[in-house]
């Protein structure tokens, strides 16, 4: 579920890219890469070499079973601000004025929509 967003962030971090104020570490993309068994450097190299998202997904699929992906997606869908690690919880509260009961995924989606609107 977070892979496309993480790919976009990685592209922004590559030479010639523009990540804006997005980063992989720290945050949910770093969490995802850890869960998938990638370091940030490995993932950036994969994105740099890959022809498209399908190639990246295929490499991820070689490392992680479909069941594990389903488990990670379910965890992300259910994750509330209160469940986040303390350092990320603080960012969510400060950056988004989030309450503990809010779903993190809702905040991520709203953030992406706001950024799309602001970049036109």
C-alpha cells in the first residue's frame, strides 16, 4: 500500500530528482523498507535501475510473500496515531495536529492530496 509513495520519494532523492520536503527516513517509508528487508541505499539503487514500478514490485515480491504484504497492508490500514512509535507520533501530532484516534493512513492520504493541490 505504501510502496508507490515510497517509490516516488526515492525518485525524488535520486540525482536530478526533487523530493521537496519528503524523505524516506524517518517515517513510514523507512518502516516499510525495514519490513521488506531493504536499506534505503538498496532501495534507491533498485529504483534507479528499474524500468518501472512493475519491475520494482517484482523485486519486492521476490523478497516478501503475498501473505506478508497483506499483513503489512492490514497493519497500516488499522494503525492509529496512538499506535505509532513515539518519534513518529510526535511528528503526526505536530505536523497534522492529529488526535490519537485518527488513522495514520487517512493522514497520509490527506497529505498527498494537499500536496497535489498545492503543486497544481
